[in-house]
């Protein structure tokens, strides 16, 4: 999500902002204190603290995993079951389209609304998909969404997702 945007009289560069945020997290991961990082990037320590708070994922609680279009759904579903994930909806591209085409417009909307209500009951929802689908899930469900981008929308065809990456993410969220 690069590019420029205007807020009032200011012209802002999203790519530059993303780079600064990445640098802040890299410096914190390397062991520098919030104060040391703030001095290096030229901001207040409280900004670093707030940034970390905004990005923090609360450990523990109930977890759902939704993802598409994935080429290794069976392997990932088995892993989720093994790790105690309470709800899993993983689809290949063909399964996704078959599901969508099985509904008329009204029933598809009702099913999606029911799914969102159900997802709102979970403490965390891992959303694996295109950047657009993740942004939509975040807009509906808020900060409980942990987005894992498979790439820019639209994604055509199945993508193999690394089970080890999912395992690490689930264990991290569950606090294991």
C-alpha cells in the first residue's frame, strides 16, 4: 500500500511511513530501549510506546482461522485442529467459488453476515488472504483480526501456505 495522500495542507508518503515503522520495530527487536529508538528516528518515546500498544496482540483467548485461496487446506486444517483452534474455514480457490455460487445474492449476504457475527465472538481471528480481504475483515471485526497477506487482490489460483508459519502464529497468539 504505497503512494501519497493528502491530509489538509500536508502531502504524506505511505511508503516512507511504512519504512519508519519497520525501522522502529527492527530497532526494538534488536534490543534497543524505547528511548534509544525514539532518539534514532527523531520522535518522542511515548510515540514508540503507543505504536507498540496499537500493534500488540493480546495472548490467549479463543481463536478462529479463515483463509483462501489456499492449495494445502487439508494440511492446514489438520494443524489447526492439532493446535486447538476453535473455528477453521480454509478454502481452495475452486471451493471458494463453488461456495459463493451455491447462494443467491440475498442468501450469500445473510451467510456472510452470520459468519461476521460468529467471528465477532472470538478473541482473535487470523485472516489469510489478499490485502483487500484482510482490510475488509479489519474494518468489520477491528483489532481482533491478525492479517496474513497472500498478496495483492485479486489472487488467481491457489497459494501454498507454510504450515510452520501458521503454527508459530497460532502458538504466539495462544501464548504457548
